[in-house]
C-alpha cells in the first residue's frame, strides 16, 4: 500500500522507506510536491517499452483452433471477361 512520507520523516527513516518501496511505491512530499520512490526492479519493469512480437509469433500463440472457425465456402471459378464463355 502506498504511504505518504514527509521529506523529513523519509530522511529520518530512510531504511524503512526503502524497505516499504520494495513492496509498493512510496510517496514523499516536499513543500507539497509529491515524488514517488519505487524499487529498481519496478522501475525497470515500468520504464521498458512493451516488446512487439512478429506476425509469426502472434499467429503461433493464437488461441483459435481450426474447429472454432466457420466452415469454408467452396472456391469460385474466376473467368476472364474478355474470353468467350468457357464450359
């Protein structure tokens, strides 16, 4: 749970502040301005941009199986409109 510390209290209890920051972000206020203290592990997690996957990975992880897809319609025969009817 995030706790709010006054800057003087944070200085006096730095060890407690850092221990608490391992579990949850901590708010420290100085002259009414809030600052947040988080662990380096949490910082690395939130500051890293999301990793984009390729199309192949996306399709391989797709939870839809062929039996969940609608039945396929038969293919249509394409004809060249410039040629006479072919039968």
